[in-house]
C-alpha cells in the first residue's frame, strides 16, 4: 500500500544568498566532453535563472584550433542537447553566447599563458570582471602540475589577501591511493592556499544529497531516532545500468573502489552519519564529516574476505581499451562500521556497480523491530515489518517512510504503508543539476560542498589497505555477474550471514 504526500505549505522564499561577484572562468580542457555536456549547459542554466554574474566571461583553453565563433557554435549544440531547460531559449543564448571565449594553447607552453594573461586583462577592462579568476581543470590529474605552475609563473594566481581572488576547481580522482593523494595535495598547496582549492565531486551538488542535512537536522521527529538505539542497519546503494563505454582506459586504472566507493559512497556515508555541526559554515560541516571518516573501522585482512564482495560484469573484458584478462572490479559490496558513540555496532551496507538491473542511488535506514508482540497473536505480529526510511538521491528524487497500519475491517489485520514524497510533485519541476550549484558556490567562495584536503586523505587512508589486499590477492572468478542482474551471488551471502537481505529496488 502506498500513498503520496505533498508539501503542506508553499516553499518559503528562504534567506537570500550572497550573489556571485564578477569573474572570468577559465576552463582547461575545454574541447573535452565534460565542458560540452556539463559545464557550459550548467552556466547557461544559471544565466537563464538570473544567477550568473552580469559581468562574466567563460574562456575555454585547449589545444584544438577553434575560433571564438567555432567554440560558441559547438557549445550551443551541447546546450541544446544536454541542458535540463529544454528547448533552447534563443533570447537567453543571444545574451549568454557572447560571454563564451576561446584561447588555443598547449598546456606546457609559457607563451600560451602570457597570451592568456593578456586576454584576461582585456576582458577585465571590457567587461568589468574585477580581476577575479575561477580556473577549472577539466583535465587528467597528470596535467595539474604543468597547468598550475604555468598559471603561477604567469602571475595569474593571486594570493588570498582580500584583493582580486583566484580559485581552482579540480576534478576527481584526487589520487589513486593515499600516497598519490598526499602528493597531489602537496602540489596544490605549493601553488594555492587551501581556501582557493575546490575539489569537486558532482554527487555533493545533487539537491537530494544536500537535503540529507536539512532532513536530519530540521525535523525533531527524526533526529532523535538517528542512532544505534533505533537504527538496526543502513544501506547505501549507487547502481548504474550502463557499462564503462568508451572509458575503458580510465576505468582499468581506477575500478569501482576508486571511482565510486572512495569518493561518492564515503561522502554520502559521512553526511548520513555525521553529528550536527555547530554552525552552517563550510569548515564546521566538513569537520563533522571528517570525524566520521576517522571513525570508520579499519579493515583488517582477516575481515576483508567476509565484509567485501567484488564483481565484474560479463562482457567487461570485451569493452574498448580493457585488457582481455582484466581483474578490475566493476561491482563492490561492503559491510562497514562507524566506531563512535552514535553508530557503534550498526552496520552500513554499501553496494555499487555497473550494468546492474536499475539506475538508482538511495540511502535506507531500517529501524529496529518492535521488542514485544502486544497483540499476542503470531498471525498479526508476523506481518509487522520494521520501519524503513529511504532517501532517494536519483533518479526519482524523494523520501519514503514505511510503517505498519491496521487494515480497515472487522478483523485485526496489519498492513504496510509507504508514505512517499516526490521532489517533482511536491515542489514542481526538475531540481537544479549538480554542476549548477557547485559552479555557483565556487564563484561565491562557498566550499561547503567541496572536499577538503584532510578528508580526501582520510578517505584514502581507510580504503588503501583494501586496495593493497586486492592487489596481493586479485579476484580469480571474474567475470562473475550477468549484465542486468544485481551483482554476484556472493553479495547476497554478505547480507544472509546477518539474517538480512538487500532492499528490493
């Protein structure tokens, strides 16, 4: 039995946020897919919503010999295809399109950065950008040292001293293990202050991920239950129906543990398990998330075989740029514990993978069962199932609560009801894309939804022993699950041992 719920009042206007100041956004690797599919459509959506600074320019930097007009034409096709605000608003594009510029150059060529500095100075004067710079490194991490050092040498990175600001957004992966993450962070620290460094994980920009904090800390009916006294276990699922596609070369170097568990899954886990922050300031929130990462139980070799299941979908080895004998996992299921006062003894079950039965990302808290059958009738009590609270992150964003209720009639019968709130039905329309929120926050200097150096290293410190264990003892049964299934059979056993089962999605 299911019932939909709606908002009891119109959404309030809310507190006005700081407007984004004038700035130039320089996108390194602007000829890549990320710029066309995500970044420029996000900027266009901000412009259409009146949120982009009036004095603004986006300057693409790449090796491809494009003119400004060619770059705008290519980005226009990307906006028409990938913007959530379809169809293309011609009036908005006529205002936004001229704000796109392009500069050709090699990442290692100092002369290209001298030309870039001149171009930005001209744009400052022509468009009133106040010397503010937002650099987006949409390139592999191997290119970071060259680009950052060239920017510094060209005088394009200002110190954080209250004058014109300079900030850099860097894409994950933030390393591939603890050692490389520390080396990358050391590199960033030599060129940028931590307050200028914005490590982006697009999962954190999703509206429903942000709502985890609001739901937990703005509702007194739920926060007192959010602990080991009432929660039996927690499931976090991030399932994809697609395979690796053309990303075989990248995926062979990362695998599911680096690509999803170390970043997305641990970020969502830390938001789910964190304590209330003292304030809403970025560092207070990020410090509480860090405490969760530090409280993760260290995985030992004798428990890894029991608490970790890896999988690879049949057909992965035939994907482009994938080794025919690859042992790279495309699926992972883990049982994780947070050893602190709130969550001691409560297992967090994580599962994620590619080519699974359904595209879905959600968090479910299964509450403890009732301690005593008050009715004295086994036929009644057997039908009472534990309450489950589910936060759906994608694709059908919303919140659901499962509880028991008497079925109408003369006999005592118990049924299960699911109250379900849908974001689209309740608030109307599609929520903003993750990159819209994250780009706007970077312009504003709000780092709340970006990863901090110590948290990145804490996440790698926890998962690196698992990676080392797999490297010493690579899986021997790959491939071990069919595309369109829910993963390998051993993942079911992970829950069965605890007399539980994965949620049906």
